[in-house]
């Protein structure tokens, strides 16, 4: 396999972030182009985020990668293994929602760290159907933080960014402001 590299992140304002991404042909999933893109996307998101959608690196493709690890800021999160979602469809959303902080790598600094955060309401549970990197179909139920991550990434594939889902723009904050808001709630 080719050496992986970090890719340049597409920033808010780039039209590719506002377009519905094109479906990936299942027959092309195993090809070198898609497999290299997947490896490079994981290299790009590693250490700075939990998910990355192809439009965030300028590629209009229905493809995203997810991996959740415990960090200083996410001590209580349940880790989630490296997962590739291709042509995903959320087939059902729970009626119960939860507000939670979200940031975005498409609004990041030179290190790839998200600069803006906001409180976004998301369904607590979802059922999602997608293809993996081998072209196998999965239908899974996810809840809480993982459901939030899937919804965030699928939004990117459909031309939405997290600020589109915010109900109260007064919660929009810089990284430092978000940390202060979290401390004030404790």
C-alpha cells in the first residue's frame, strides 16, 4: 500500500461543502483510488477529530471515516473503532434529541483543530445503512455520541454543516469560549 499523507482541509465557504456529494459506485470501492483516499482520510483526521467526510478534503464523494478515541477532552467517551461509511443513509431517527457541542475540521486552524463550536440538537438514536471499505453492507443502530458523529458526517455528505442545525446561535463559540461554557455548567 502507498504511503499515507495528510490532506488539505476544505474550509467553510468552499462550495463543495454545500453540495450533495456523489455516490460511490460499489464496484469502485476496492480500487486503489478509493482505498488510498480512505487511508489518507484516516491520516488526516488522526489526533484532531473523530470523523472526516470526503467533501472536507475537497472530494465530492459519499464517503466518510470515523474513529473515536479517549482524549483529555473526551475522558468518558466509549471508543469506536475505525469505520468507513460509503453511501450512508440514516433510515430512522429517534424522536428524543439531545443538545451537544460540535466543532468542525472545516473551520480549523493550521493544526487541524476546530476553531468554532456550537450546541447542536441531534437524535439520541439512529439506524444507519452504509457500505464499508470492502463493499459489504451494514445496517446498525447507534446512540448518544456515536449517533451524533454519524449524523454530523452524513450531514457533510448532504451539503450541511453543523451551524445549519444549531437552534440557538448564541451558543456559537470559539474553542476557548466553549471550554469556558462547559466549566460554567459544572
